[in-house]
């Protein structure tokens, strides 16, 4: 995979890539959104697992580690959202894929919003030795939402055949 530093048009003219094109992954000829979606999924599941582990196995550092996983999941959401919105901008308004992308986006925005609430609720008590049940409930809500959103994204790719980098 070569990184093309400049865009060459069909007429042979060259220019620098726009920020949108870089975010979309055009210089590397691959969509960037799939590179980031794994992080919020994995970190959200990890946070739920560590919080549950703190109650079952009495591991005092687990809630603090879970809090930092939530921070990392939010960073992953930010990267996935930025690249996803850049990709969505290339989809034809009103098309089937755009409608599905909108549904995917709204579910994932909901997951990120619940994750922000989860972080706000736990932040002042993040050094507790046992996760509270509301933390675990919020973790579970995030995991269910992010998995539902991932399923919609998977439908876009595997059932409809959308491959990114513009067009629908």
C-alpha cells in the first residue's frame, strides 16, 4: 500500500488532498472508518467486563481501569465518528445506503451519549474498589447499543455491499 501524497486527476493535474479526502482514506486507497470502529466496541465491552469482575472477583483496581477504558472508548468513538461522517458525506441523499448510514450513526451517537453519562456518573468515585450497579447498568446499555450499531454497519458492508471511498 503506497501513500499517495498528491491527487492526480484524470486530466493529469496534481493537487494536494483535501482534509475530507485524507479523513476518508483516499491517499491510502482504503476507507478509514473501519480502522477505528473496533476501539469503541472493544473498550466498551472491556469496561463492562472489568466492572463485573470487580464485583465477582474483588479486584480493587478494576473499576479504575474500567474508567480509563471508557475514556479510551470515547476517543475511539470520536475517531470513528469523524471518519464515518466524512464517508457519509459521499453517499447520495435519499439512497438506501444513506438511510441505513443515518440509522447506524444515530444508534452509535446514542451509545456515545450513554458512555459520556457513564463517565460523568463514575468519575468522582473512580477509585472505588467495587463497581456500583448503576455503572454496570450503564456499561451494559452502551455495549448493547454499540453492538446494535455495529450490526447495522455490518449490514451496510456485508448485505448491501457498500465498500466506502464514495459512491453508493
